[in-house]
């Protein structure tokens, strides 16, 4: 199963200056719980932004044209997905940035999107728009009530 996991502001923002422009530890914990034991696919900027590399107990795959960018670098999203499957990972996650989300949206079976109750002015990275007719809302979980409020919403691709 391929899942895109992201947190986005009301205006679709996911980042500003290669950073997440809010602090919501509940969302980070949910991200960790969900992705442990799976393969995570990210772009080089997302890799560079990680405070600790690699993220433990996950297969970290970086898509970049620079083979020196990380421990495991693949030249394309398709190659990264193939590598994840070759290494026995049944759960594959696209974790950002914007280019990874755009490139994986068409192959994703599931979206886990934390809706953050903020608008980020001057954001420079956004989660792509998706057609709600192609997805079924499978559930939602309140992660945080305020400062900012965060609700994780699960969508499954319609058959």
C-alpha cells in the first residue's frame, strides 16, 4: 500500500523555508506510529530538514539526482517504490516535499492528511490539490484541540 502522509495548513501549505511552520508534537507522534516499520520516500530537501538522519526503524529512501545526498538515493520516485518493494516493505509512505507528493499522488492508495488550523503566509511548499471524487473519507482523529488545532483525516482511493 502506498500512503501519502502530510500535515497541511488551511491554504495547503506544508512548508516555508524548508521547515514545518508550526509545532504540533501530537502530529509528529502520529507520523512516527504510522510509519514505523515501513519505507519512507522523500526528496533531498526533506532529507536535509530532518533533525536526525535516518529516521529509525524505517527504510529511508531519498529521491535525488545527487547520488551523495543520503545513504540510499534513487533517481526517481518509481525507482524508490521499486526499491521499497524489493526490500520487502509492504507499507510505502511518501513524506514530502511537494514534488514527492505531486509525483506519488497518482499511485497512492491512501492519504493521511493532518489538517492544521492555520494559514501560512509566504509559504513556499504546498500539498497538491486532489479530486475528492476519487477518494473516500475513511475517518478522522483529533490530534490537538488548539494552538493550532490538528485533525488527521484518512482518505482511501475509490475502487
